[in-house]
C-alpha cells in the first residue's frame, strides 16, 4: 500500500514534468517560428525590416552593419533617368510602388531587392540602379518632388543592409 503523501508527491511531480515539457515545446515553437523566417542558405531574412531575435541568437543571420555612404535623391524625370522614368532597373513601376507607401532607392552597391535603412530617411528597397560612376552611393527616390530632391543634395549618412526584401 502506497502512503497518501507519496501518491500526492508523484502526482505533483508528474504535473510539474508535464508543465515543463509544455513550456519547453512553446519556447521551441517560438524559436523555430522565428528561425523559419530566415533562408539559411543565403543568410538573408525573409522578414523586413526586423530580423528575428531568435535567428540572431542562433547565428543564422549576420548582424547588419551600418556603413556611412553618400546618399542623394532623384525624381521621376527624363532628365535624371531615361525615357521611362517610372520603370526601374528591376522592371517594376517605381512610381506606383512609391505611391503605395514603400520607399524606393537606387544603388549599384546592393542587389536588386535589398532592403536598406537610411539614417534620417527610413527604410527603402533597391529597385533601381545608378550611373556606373556611382558604385557605393544610394539614391533615394522622391517621386516627382524635384525641389525636395535638390534641397536634399548629397549627404553622408549611415546605411544598413537588412537583406533581401520579399
């Protein structure tokens, strides 16, 4: 015959083990959910703009590096681009993209589709290219606001590569 206190002890122990098991599964699910957002073959996050903390902890995503780059601004005008100023190098209508609320930028330093954070301006996606003279510059698309682009001029700002935008 098993004493009552031993039965109670065993029942509480089993209950605690079940709770610990459930808690560990929950933590594992959260970590794997975050890790699933990272393409481990390229090291690029499929979430933009924030990389999942779990992916950073597990080392499957490189910590973004801030680099000072020359940043300029351009508009959808034939004088600044080509005969089709709204069609970016990626073939997308960058005017429509910008009107939808997603900032567009041009750069030769990053692959098409790269998500960037530019100090003081915010986030943009590289959907366009620049003249080949400018290999390390970022050009922020300002729609049709030529005066604002002129006032912006050339600035040296921190630019952070956040990975490929999907």
